[in-house]
C-alpha cells in the first residue's frame, strides 16, 4: 500500500525554493467581493444592526438556522444582545424582522431553500 501525499493530515513539505504552493484555493488570502451593508432595524427606541449571515462561521450558522435565539445571538453585536433580548417582541414582529433580514441579504425564505420540504 502506498502513502497518499494528498492526505489532509499531512502538511506540505518545504521545497528548496520555498514552501509548496500547490493549492487550488488559498482561503487565507481570499477577500470578499460585493458585501452588502449591515441590516439595521429599530426596536424599543434603539437602533440595532445585524451582521451579514455570510460573515458568520459556517458551522455556527448551520446550528443557528434551527435555533432563532442562537441565530440572533450570532447576528447581533455582543454589546447589543442583552438589551435586545430584554425587550418584549410579539412573534408577528419577529417574523417580519426575519423576513426583512432575509430579503435584505437575498436569502431564500423557508421552503425555498434547496432540499427544503415544500
């Protein structure tokens, strides 16, 4: 059996002329293009800002998509979370907030996402 040099557990070896550069995509140097402005809304007299879902760590985002409280925790800046969660909000307003946020960032609504039950 031969050793596979492409194993993700192996680091590229140094070459005499410098480190190996045989990667198809260098995520360490990648810059995002076309980022949208933050989504802002007013609630309880305060202006809140939610971050772009594409800037949220993908592993946390997958969990947060099933947990609206965790999602809001990730999308709101740390210094706004306590105040936001201390304010009462009827569910119809929360639904409207999620819809407006989704539209702002061009996210599919529930049932539109690939693989969603219709």
